[in-house]
C-alpha cells in the first residue's frame, strides 16, 4: 500500500512539472534564427542606378553649333557642327548632353561598370583602364544620332601615365545589367580607334553609349579557374561578386556566371593567375543600403571561396567606395 502511495505521489509530481513546463508564459522555447530575406533584382539594381545618376555631368548646347565639353576630370569631348540628326533629319536648337567618367575600382563597383574584355575566343579577361566614359545626346527626351565621329581627349595622368598598348573599346550591357567591353575596330583610316600623343589619349567615337580606353591585363604566371559560394537566397540577379587585383586600382573583374546547384559564381575561363594577391568582394542590398563583404585572398589552383551571412556588413555607397579605394 505504501508503494502505491509513493507511486501516486511521483506521478502527480511529474504531471505538475509537465504542465508547468508547457505554460505559455514561460520563455524556455527555442527561438529560430532570424530569417534573412534577400532583395529583389529591382532593389539591388536601384543602388547601382543611384550611383550612376550621382556622377552624370550635364550640359546643353545648340545642335547646329556642335560642342567642346570639358569634364570635371579634364577630359575633352568634341561633337562637331552639323553631325546630329533626329529621325534622319538634321537637328537644330538646344540638345542635352549626358557625360559620365569613371577611373577607379571604387566607382566601377558601385556603378557596376567593371573592366571585363571580350577575347577573340569568346572568353572574358580583365582590362586595365585608362578611363570609362558614357556619352549621350537627346532633344526633348528623344534620342539623337550622330553621323560623324566625335573626339574624346583623355589626359593620361588620370590613370598613371601614357600606355602605348591602350585601345578603344565599346560597352555592351546584358540582360542582367552586366557590362562587357568589345574592342572597337571600326574604320580602316583609324576612325573609331585610339592613339597616344604626348600626355593625352586621342580617340574617335562612332556612336553614343559606353566607351573605354583599355588594354588586357598581362601576367605570365599559370592560370586557373575559381568559384565563390554566396549565402542562400542570393543569385546573379540580386548580388554581384567582383575581384580586385592588388596593385591595379584602375581595373575591376566581375564573375558573371552563376551556378544554381552550388549557389556560386565562377570564373570558368581559366584567366586567374596562380599566386595573384587580390580581394574578393560580395555586394548586395538590404533596406536601401549596401550590404557587403571583402576577403583578401592569394590564388591557388582551383580555389573555392565562401561568403557566409555573418560575414556581411551594412554601409552606405561611400562606405563601399572608400573600402575599395583603400585596398592596396
């Protein structure tokens, strides 16, 4: 009988403990980790659009007179008299010029204007830039055409001095808003090409849009591919991965191939020098701000780098720009 009483007491105590531990007022429940919601394509691209809009230089001139425009950095653009048309007819009256100039990796990153050049075999490789430029002319919001070559004169000291290997490139933007440069070979007489005279690059542009003074990066070391794994929820539409080559402040590589199975970006062309010291940069958006992380790396054969959510920090556009500008 005593044993039955003891058993009853133990059972009663167990029931009290059970119901007490399940009281809704207790805080012993396990709280799941914070769920990270990745941005939309539009939210991420808006950061880059804002960065571009902040550096657009504008001017108005009379179409029939042409223009000689001097940029904030000292670049000269000449559009010659009588060379502008609208719907095939000569343009007269005021027209609006938009001009952008980019010289360093910080601006290349925030505006998503890296220096990736298309090679003859279809692969892409890093270009060293003597300046990236955007030129456009409109009248009352309508696109104007140019019938003769414009002249662009770029001081060589903006990118470290004259380089005889520099060529002229035009920019092509794909469906993911990523930019690739193609060498401009228009005109057997040199029109559309570039030459160096003294401390200036002289180039002749055949059309409006993006133009670059560039040459391919040259490194004789053996080459490899690499892969960069990004946090779950991020992809080619809502984030970007860049490579900053240490010692090359006028260049920026971009990984523009994404593998959904491994959730990773890759450089699959085999153009990365083994032994290269560089910084891998991940950028995305969160609540209207930049979200980013920068990893220093020395390249080994077949490297795979990983960014985790806890690696990412929030900052302004100037924070990101300054972080890249401070790299070696």
